[in-house]
């Protein structure tokens, strides 16, 4: 593996920080221009059209989990988690399988 000296690491970090600052300054200059706004909207519109079916499929696959999570948060909000565990043991199991501590 390539061993880097402390000076080289420091130089790499400085270059990275300068690059990020230049990008940030450039963004601040163009973010309010009409051309940038239109390009950004077009990109977002295309992304939505291309991934609409994937998002629907993901939601349908996770529908049961999302329902369980919403119920859990409702019972937690009203401070009745013990009632949730008692009434909905199958939902508790789904949540524990997804590592949401109940």
C-alpha cells in the first residue's frame, strides 16, 4: 500500500478544501439564475419520470412495515407502548425484524 507522508496528507486535505470552497462559491453565483433553475427543474422532472415505477414498487414492498411503524409512533406519542405490544404482537415482530426497538 502506498504510504503517504504527513505533508502529502496535509496538501491533499488543503486541495480538497479549496476545491469545495470554489464549488460552493460557484453555486452561490449561479443558484438564482433562471437558466440554472430551469435546468434543475428539468433534471428533477426527468428523474421523477424515470423512477416513478421503482418508487411505487418500493412503497408496495414496504407497505406493511410502514403501517407498523406509523402505529408504533402513534402509540409512542400517546405513551401507551405497552398497549401497542399487547394489541399488535405481529406488528411488534415486524418492527423488531427491521431493528426498530419496541
